[in-house]
C-alpha cells in the first residue's frame, strides 16, 4: 500500500495573506509542517501542492517537494485531486493542513490506521476529547458525534450532542481534528460530488461525504494541534515552540 502526504498551500488568505511563508522561529511555517510530517514512516512521499511560485520556491529551497496546481480550485480537496489524478500508483492520500506547524506525526498514523485495517473504508479523520468547556459553544471549534463503531454521524459548529437532561459527569464532547485520509479512488469521486445543503449551511466540506451516503472513520487521538489563522495565532505558536525548545 502506497500512502502519500499532500500539504495544500495557497498564498491568498482573507485573514492572513501569505501565512504559509510567515516566519516562525527562523523558518517559514510551511517548512515546520513539512519537516514534522517527514518523520512519519507510513508516508512514501510528501509534497506541497500550491498555486503560487513563491511557495514552491520556498519549499524547494529547504529541500522539500512541491507540485504546482491550478489557481481556481475552490478547496484543498480539489487541489489534492489534481495532484493524484495522474498517479495510479498511489493507494492512500493524506490531506495535511499547511497551517498546523505543531502537528504530531503520530496523528497521521492514527488517522491512517482504520483504512489499513479495512480497505473498504473510503475516508478517515480524527477526533480529540474537548477538555476546555468554552470550546463546546465556540462555533470555530467543530464538534463531531460518532456511532458505536467510531464512524462519524455528524459534524457541527454547534454543541453536539445536545444535553436535554443533566447527567453525571456531563458526557463527552469531541472536537474534530482537520486531518483527512482518503483512498485515491474516493478522493477523485469526492472532488466530483455536487456540494450539499448541510455542507454549505455549516461551512463544513466533510458533510458532503455524509450527505452522499459515504462513511468516515473517526478514530481518537490525544493530540490537539494549534491552527494558525491570524498573526496572533502565529505569535502564540512561536511561544509554544520556544517553550518546548523546538527552535
């Protein structure tokens, strides 16, 4: 089985233009993501998929691999599909977020595990237990509920499940961790599926998969990453990097 990791990275960003190249402890952020994922033995290849020459040049400068893609893709999923469409040698594709410089390599292995065990599963992602109460009501924190076998039932920006009656301990809420794993064939299918109502109302692309009747495995991880959406987020991550002695 050949699994490759792809990091979609575009220069344009509403809240933080050029964040892929933003300096973090002496290196561009995309380099942090690439180098942390490079140590994952389950990946045969790692490539940055971009539509910007500046990002490609930066990746090549630190010795990474980059692939140029069209500039008109509506999502990172479509960018991935362009990269793997001419690659019949690929079995599994891991979509790695380019704005999570503290990603744990073990998370990739955890996300991949269900699809290694059961080759009929088309897609996998991750969930982490919510420990901070304020995150439950935060619409920027996506919640997920799963069935008894660990497959996603629904994703929402609202607190799910709703707790109609008080229960001892309050129950568990799960945060969705935005790492996705697909079979190559399903990725190409997914990119061609029409957008759906719930997907657009929640602004959550993965709901398209559920609305069209496909399964998403959702194994647990203990690792909660920090996404960088603003310069303030980057400053926070830099503080963590310095605190952990990573730079």
